[in-house]
């Protein structure tokens, strides 16, 4: 029996409701406790939940139960065009633990890499934080800080955990696009600064035009449309490498051509800065900070704290800095400093750091062209949605984060070496075979006043 629920339909709605109710499996979001903190009041728990991204879900025809989408395969008899497909098909509900390897307990969320189940195998996942069953939580983080604990010890080369904020609509886009009946409840509306073409439902339509594989192993597929929006990624990491990155876009939009989407050689004409401005300590030539047995020991749980500083220390000011602090075993560990001759020893993400890094590495500063940190800050005014994921990388094998990238460049050139992983690592076929039990655990998510999420001093001076 298919587990599913009606989500994308219109013309057959009356009939559908009558037929569907008895076969519906409920969409039950795993609960997750987070904490809201104030300088004087400490941290108070809030019960929230997570929802699986719609792109991981199958879909079925509302009236007949025929498969519309299974894995990366669209049923071309039912799904002929984007609009009609979305009207007649429903995104299925998720069996979080059994099918997707997603479990929560108290304030802790675990995402498994590979999950074998009765109908096949699931690889990777992405979830979003919900405020209520139909609405994502929006975080306004200017002049605030955000903290979480992460256990990345079970993430080998090539496998990435991510915790990021993106410019998604709180309702997943269902009010803007009436054919999207699924909304936030079924994890629709994802977008990020890579203008991802693999997002299967966009703007209330199926992304089935020009749908083809982009990796030789046919694990990655893409459609005509890309979902572009601003992204602040606080954690892209495994046990070897970590980066935090701001990626501004000039607009939140569905792109439909190589120029706007920034595909192939048109990378720097996109709506989005796809490089972003990244802070990767290893790439910035401090190889002692992060890794197994390093100052931040990735064999153990790590607390990651990020502060969003504005020019006037108010929530309405211009975003001027994204600061990073780590904590482990009760000890506060400051971020590393840039260790490149001729580059000032920045230790946080600012427009000045970004331009210094990009000129040292010979990278185009599209970050600045897209408006830099102040552009990111203006997008943050509307609140951003929190996503957490575990992903492999069929196209680039994650070498841009944990290895040498571009792979054909000389590793002595500044900025080319991002981590210790070898050029042959990160092939998803190998990872699935060798590390199926890989997982990441995020826990103890806290947000609030600067300095409120971790003990910095005794007494708050109130
Ligand atoms: C993964 O975990 C299962 C269950 O604990 C175990 O039987 C299997 O050997 C593990 N696989 C690998 C490759 O470690």
C-alpha cells in the first residue's frame, strides 16, 4: 500500500477527496526541541518538528494511484507537461525512520546516509524546521546568534552534512502558486544559491522538462528549472573539512535558462553568487583547527556558534560580519585566522575578508557584484528557513570542500587545497558500498541574543 496524501491537484478535487481519505497515510513530522535564548532569561525550550524535502518523495496520481514519480523517474504517460503533472499528482507522505533514516529524540536529529527499505534504497536527505505543521519557522538572525551541536564523526571524505538558512517562503510557496497544495507540510519550496535544477516541484509545477542525468553514474538528475535564492550556510562539513559561506542572490526566482541559472560557463551571469564567500580554515591555510585529533576534534561532538553582527548592533542595521566560535569539552575555541602571505589575518566573514580572499585566490568577486553581506542582510530581514541535510556529491565528489579543487589545478596555488581528502575520494558508488552507515547528528539548536546561547561569563549584568 502506498503511503501518500493528496497535495497537488485542482480540477478533480471533489472526486479526489471522496476517493482519497480512506487510503491516506498521515504525514507525521518528527518532533524536535529547540531553544530560544535571551541574555538574562537563559534558554527556553520550544517544541518544533522537521519535514522531509519534497524532492526526496515519490508521487502518485490522485485518481488512479499510478506512479507519477519514483526516484528520479517521471512517468511520462501521466506527467506530460509541468502544469498538468502537478495538477493530477500528489506528493507522497514520508515514513521518516523506515524509509529515509531520519530520527529525532528530544533536541537531537539524526540523518542517515543510506537506508534500505521494502521498496528500495534511500540515499541522503534534507529536512526543514517547521514552526507548525503547515509552516516553516522563519529565523531573523541579525544582531542575533545561532548555535547547534553536531557529531560529524561518522562522515567520511565525500559525504557532507549541512546546516543552512535559505530564503524559502514560510508556506513553501502554496499561497503564491495555488497548484502547490503540498506547501510546507510536504517540504516544498526549497531553493538555494546554486539554483538547484534537481528540485522536482517548483512554482506549483513539475520540473520534468529537459530532465536528464548530470553524472556518469546517473545518480544526479536535473530539469529545466532552477530554484534560486539567497543562502547562508553555517555548516558544510564532514570529519575532515568545514566551511561556512554566505551566498547572495539579486532575486529569489525560478530560473529557466543557462544565463539566469548560471549553468556551465555562465556561472557569473546568474541571479546568484554560486561561489559565495566561504570561510574554510584549511583553504585559508590553517591546517591545525579542524579534523580528527585537531584543535576542534571531529571525532567528538562540536558546538558551533555563529553571530550575525550589524553595523549599529541592532536587528535593523546593515549586516557587516558573520562571526564563528566553536566550543568543545567546555572550552571556547576561536575561529582560525587567515594564514596567507599578503592577506590581512581576518578571522571572520566580512566584505573585506571576502575581497581579500578572492583576490589572493584569483577568484572573481561575484559576491560583491551581488551586493555582498549587506545584500544578504536585507534578505535576512524577512527571515530565513532552516534546512539540515546529509548529501553525497555525484558531480564533484565534494572535492571543493574537502579535497583539491578544481582537480586539475596545481595544489601549490593558493586556495586550491580545501582539505586533506584525496582526488579519488567522494565517489558516491564507493561511499554507498563502504560507508552505508554514515550519519550526522545535529542537536541542541539554540538562537537568541548575542552571547546568550553559550556560557561566556558569570552573571548577565541585568
Ligand atoms: C552497517 O550496520 C549494520 C547494522 O549494524 C552492520 O550489520 C553492517 O555490517 C554495517 N556496514 C558497514 C559497511 O559497516
